[in-house]
């Protein structure tokens, strides 16, 4: 039971992470998919909660988020 809740929360986190990155970085799903090395249709399904990403896709999404977070931090450091 607890494992199912953890995975469900994990899927929701991925769904929200994709949308958040796209909005903050002003990316289309197609642009995000290219950066994350994913299929655009898959990104659409993940973002809408219609499909659950596998571990490989989750890693790619998190890596993309980390890349954009680092870029944002570096840009903010330059401004200070």
C-alpha cells in the first residue's frame, strides 16, 4: 500500500516538474522533449498524467530540471 502511494506521488512530482520547467523556461513540449531526449508525445502524456514515465524517462526529466536549475543559479550569481 505505501509503495503505491510513493510511486503515485512520484508520478505527480514528475508531472508537475515538467510543467514547472516549461513555464519558467518558456519551453514548448517539443523543445523540452528535445532537451530531455524524450519523445514529444510522451512528454505530453506525462505532463497530463495520462502515462507514467519509466525510470529512464524520470532520470532524463530530473537531469533536465537540474540543468535548468544550475543555469538559473549561474545567471543569478552573475547579476549580484
